[in-house]
């Protein structure tokens, strides 16, 4: 079978020092991209080296990190289709320690083209393993669907981080996602973990937010991060300035929450704060 995981060569596994995270939720507009770019920037700010892979044809992570269409020459599409290596696709962002693999709408075509490709579910995993880019963390921003792109991210990941918007129906979508994670674990990537669920766009004036948070904690216990990301207008303004919120206005409540999230993330992943 062409679509099976590669056997891990022990020497290679021993040298692997990055951790790969898929930021996933098939629901649209729940804060995947916002979480990816702000967590990545906050991690870079405390001295970690981070690679963001924009695996969404919408290219919002690329835009949000200030990459215009004209900066997107070698993209995630080229990596998936095999016409470029991951290293060739990496762009340095203006933020020290933060690199990016951009995406364009071409990636929509990859969903279809991948169907006939060898190791179609492992294109990202193979590219990441072959590159050994030297980053501490690789964060993959997934599209709002459970198609081949998200499957590639989950097959490449050590863990999945799920942004959950504090609104009605949030938990319904979550159980579908968790079933998918289980299936991927059984069939493609036995090491995949759920690192956690991050509550986003929490509105303290809205009782529903409290209820979703309580339900999520009731179902998932300590898988739910203590840090809650509030709904904050500065966060929604930041992408149009091509900057993550934590740079656009590092003092707003949303940015402070993302800095706290990065600390909690490092604590949960048992990574020391100081390099
Ligand atoms: N905490 C927040 N407060 C206010 N607005 C937010 C917050 N988080 C995200 N947003 C805004 O909500 C919208 C959706 O967020 P985002 O793009 O991060 O979601 P997404 O899950 O990546 O969406 P998609 O599924 O389309 O990729 C964006 O306009 C973003 O700026
Ligand atoms: Mg997005």
C-alpha cells in the first residue's frame, strides 16, 4: 500500500527536536488562524523558534502575518504536490524566530490532485520529516473542513490543538472532530494526541459563553486550557494591518490572553520558558 506511514528510522527519530501541532476545527470562523498566528508569535517572543504552515487555501495566516500575494512564490501547494521541499517554501517573517510556509488559493486544487498521489495522506508528514527544519514548534493552520488537507495535518502532527468558539452548537462540532482524531489515530498516526481545547471569543456579558465553557470542561476536563481568549475588537482589527494582535496591540485583553496561552502551552508541553 502506498498510503502507509514510513517506518521510523531510530537514529532519525532521536534527532527530531520539533513538535508538530495541527490547529484544527472543521467549523469555520472559530479562531484557528487567530490562535495559530498569535500563539506562534507569543512563542517566538519568549525565544522559541516556530514555523507556521498555512494549510488553508484562504491563506488567512499568510495575510495575518503580513505576506501579500506577491510574497507567496513557493507555497504549501508546491510542498504538497512535490514540486518544492519544505525548506524551499519557508519564508522568514519580520518577527524574529517566526517562519512561515504561505498558502494561496492553489491549495484548493491540491485537495483534488492529492487523491491520485502516492502517500496522499502523508504529504505534509513526509515533507516535515525530510526537512528537519530546526524549529522548536511547527504549527499547522488547518482549513475549516475535514478533507485531505486537514487529514494531512493530523497525520503529520504530534498533537492537535482545537480552538472552540464559545457559542451554541460548538460542542456538537467538537464531538465530530474528536471522532475524526480517533480515526486518524487508529489508521494513520497512532501517536496523535489531543493537547487541548482553547475557548475563544468568550464574551463575559453573554451567559451562553459561560455555559459553553462549563460544558466543555464538564466533557473534557483538564484538556480544556485554563486560559480563555476573550472576544476583543483589537484581535479582529489586527489582520487588516498584516500583524498578529500580540504585535498590533500587545496590551489589549486579547493579546494578553494569547501571551498567557503561550505560557500555559509551554507548561503543558513541559518546555522550559527560558531557552
Ligand atoms: N478573540 C477574538 N475576538 C474578536 N474577534 C476575533 C477573535 N478571534 C478571532 N476573531 C475574528 O473572527 C474571525 C474568525 O477568526 P479566525 O479567522 O481566526 O477563524 P478560523 O477558524 O481560522 O476561520 P476559518 O475557519 O475561516 O479558517 C476573524 O475575523 C477574526 O479576526
Ligand atoms: Mg482560518
